[in-house]
């Protein structure tokens, strides 16, 4: 079970009703050579790091997700929660700085 705790908010990703995909977000992640199944896979594996993305949360709360797929691909996702579903805004391979901040190649 993955929980995000921030001040007065708690999110149980397992309680959400899946993912919201449409042409827009599918095409956007495709530009980064990421498949939607890889994004979904990240939530099934540990470790999963979740940060509130205050910089991009003006219109709706956004989160930065750092995780790994079953095939060990290290991804960075930006998501929001809409209608009790995870909506992936973008997804890409983690950059070198992110890998170092999260413990190098171990994670």
C-alpha cells in the first residue's frame, strides 16, 4: 500500500479507481518513448516516491512520482487525481540529478 502524507492530506493510491487516459496524455508520454502500461506498472512496484509538486499545482494539485517498472526502467511521472482516478500528465526517464537524489542506481 502506498500512502502520501502531507500536512492534512492522505492519499491511498490503492483506493483509486484506476487511470484516466485520453488522446492528449497518451500522445504526450509517447513523445518521451513511454507506454501507458509502464506508467501503470510504476504504481505496482516498490519503492515509490511521491512528492507534492507545488510549482505546478496552481489549477489542481499535482504530484511528482518516482518509481520503477517491473523491467527496472526508472521513470518520473507528473500526475493529478481527477474523478478518483490517476491522470498521468507526463512521464519520462528519470534524469541523472533525480537518480542521485533518490539514491543513485539502487532505486
